[in-house]
């Protein structure tokens, strides 16, 4: 009779299945987090390359336009001065309409972060 008391009852299969489910669920969450992080990182890198390319194109276009206007106006300082005034006007436009420009940019960033 003592042998029966010392032997433990077998673990029900449901406990093993629950443990396996928990481990599988944890692995799935880990893989989903890795996927989300890498997709955000890839998106940031692609956007960064695009922004750098656009800035360089804008810079070279500005210099080209400055030289073009300098040729038309027969003065380097007038040609590049016109470009400086143009950038000043653009900066003032952005400053004046800052509130109207912020909301769409915020929405774009939120959509990019939560994109699936």
C-alpha cells in the first residue's frame, strides 16, 4: 500500500498542452516584435535615403538656378540674392502656416508607425 502513496499521479495532458501553448505564444510574440522592429527600421532607412537624395537634388538645383539668374541679371550677387529671397519667403510661409502643416505630418508619421 505504501507504494501507491509514493507514486505521483501522471500529469494530465492538458497541463502539458498549456505549457506548450504558452511557449508557442511567447515565441510568436517575440517574432512579431522582431518583424515590427525590422520593418520600421527598413522604412526609416528607405525614407532617410530618399530625403538625402531630395536634399542633394534641391541643393544642386538651387545652385544651378542661382547661376542661371546670375547669367540673366549679369551679377552673381543678384542671382544668388534672388534665391536667398525666395528661400526667405518660403521660410516665412512655413512659419505662418505651421499649425496647418503640422497636423498632416503627424498623421503621416502615425500611419507609418502603425502600418501593417
